[in-house]
């Protein structure tokens, strides 16, 4: 009964908590152990979070329960200037109320849960089930850009029923069915007639398949492929409203807007080496196909009753490099450290999108400890720091899709700069049974 209550509690926390990410929209790792080693987990099987990274590794771990939570705190800022200074106020400040002023997002820290349980069926087959925060982003800025507040939020949770088969000591395979639940919302350019799009949720589905090969006792090679995640369209109810740029004209239409917002395929390969018994060194290389779902003119409206401003994230593909080291320093103490780097995928010419969704963190320095209180029970802690990264540029166009818009604002956002730094603290328990 106590175990059952723990499982239910973990799932409830997962559903209630938003997720954030550092490689584009994705977390660098899942749970305190992966986080402490730079996110590696394709060749090195560290705990039950391998269901997300490479389910083939489940056969190595036996029966176990892992539960963790991360306190994630980004610091996000932007500043911008509007049209040519030759246009006098108030028109000259319509696009950017306070040119050159730096604003800091009011979004606070977030808890990110990670929960998994592995159940061996026999000596070759293992079943797993988990619930993890996977991806997210968002900001909360006061009125300035387009004379309006700028608010955005995306979060994705994943449920991971998994099965793995150990063909031999040399080779194992695994498959995870990714059942997903995501929410998204935004409010921007309200004073240009844009309707707020309040929280909408969507269910999604995809899969992860993986394999591991151990050609030498000290060497393991792993590969995993995550399919594109297909979500239902996000559906928003919007109201008709007066046109703030043409108050005497016809009201702006309302109705149901539907947004197609999937998540991309991911391919990862890795190696893990254990040159001596107490030392593990692992490295992964991950390719994230952001253009597939966050590329040109994406995400896209499948129905746009409110004549909402279209999205155009225009992200490029991202290659992420991860390395982690683990040392079993003492019988009761494990020391871990890692590094993760992925060049941010944003298009600097997309000013509004980059202010609203500043997924620009690149380098991540990680470390952690495992306290082995008994052969069955371990407490894991970790920390991550991502130094500040800045993206700057311009967007020559004002908010498009604004009915009745006209005026001397053709230069749009003349310049902008958005920056982000991050840190997180992780804690969790592991219990072997």
C-alpha cells in the first residue's frame, strides 16, 4: 500500500508541475543522476530514466524505484527599440513603449519531477514505467513590446511504459511508448488587436527505440532514436473585440483557434568506458531536428478564427555534446560531474519569437553526489549552471495578421537583445528491490 501511494503521489506531482528546458526546449537530462553527468544516458545506464534516453539499458539495473525533483531557475531578460526616431510620440513608441530599457521576466522557479520504476519479468525481459518533465519554455514581461504584456508558457510531461530484452551479454534492445501531455498559452500584442490564447492542453504520442552493444568488458556503445511526437491540435476559445487601431471600424472576430505544435525527432549515439572498476566516463552526441516542428512558419494554425499573428520560430537543427564522469570514491559516496553544450537554434531575425520563447542556453556545467546509505537505498543530489547567453538582432515587420493595421511603423522592431542564464538544484532517492 505504501509503494502504491508513492507511485500515485509521484504521478500527481508530474501532472501539476511545469517543465523547462535547456537544449532548445528539452531538458539536458532527466533526474538528478543524469543531470549531474551532463545529461548522458544512451551508452551509460545510470538509473530508471534510461526509459527516456535509451530503454535498452533497463535490463542492466534489476528492480528499482527512482524519484527525483529539480528546482529550476532561469533568469531571462530583453530590451528593444522601435521604429525610426523621426516618428514622434506617441506613434513612435507604439511598438516599444520604453526603448532600450531592460526587462526581466517575472516567471519564477519551477519544480520538475522525475519518477521511474523498473520491474524485471525474468532474466532477459524488463518492464518499466515512468513519468518525467521533458520540455518547456516561457516568459512573463510587463507592458512594453507592441504596447502590451508579453506572456508565454509551454510545458510537456511524458509517461513512459517500456520493455527491454537482453539478447546476450553483448546485445540488448528496448522500446518506450511515449504518451505525452502538454499545455501552452500566450498573450502578446493585445493593443494591436491580438486576442490572448489562454491555456490549452493536448495529448501526444511517439516512441523511443534503443540498442546497446558491449563489445569489450570496459566498453559499451549505445544508440537511441526518438520519433517525432504527434500532438492533437491545441484549441483556444477567443472572443470578438474592438479594434484598438481602428475603434470605429468593425469588431475583430473571435471563435476557435487551433494550433498544430508537435515535437521533433531526436537521434543520439554514445559510448561509455569503465577503465577501472571505480571510474565511468561517458559521452553522447545528440541531434535534435527542430526544423521539423519549430522551423519556418511553425508552429502553424490549422484554424485561425481570430486572425491571430502567425508564428515563425524558424529554428535550425541542434547538435548537443554531452560528457559525464562518475567515480565511486568510497563505499558510501559516488562523485559525478559533467558538461553539456549545444549551439542555440534560434533565428536572430525573429525578434518577437525570440523574446517570447528565448530557448538560448548553450553551455551547462554539472556536478552531483550519491550517498549510498545501504546496498538498497541511495540519496542523489545535483546542481547545474548555464552561463548567460545573448541573442540580438532586428525584425523589420510590425505584428502581421493585425486586421485594419496601417501606419508609419514599417521598420518594426529596429533592434532587440534577449539573454538567459540558468541554474538548477536536484535531489532524489533510489531504492533497489
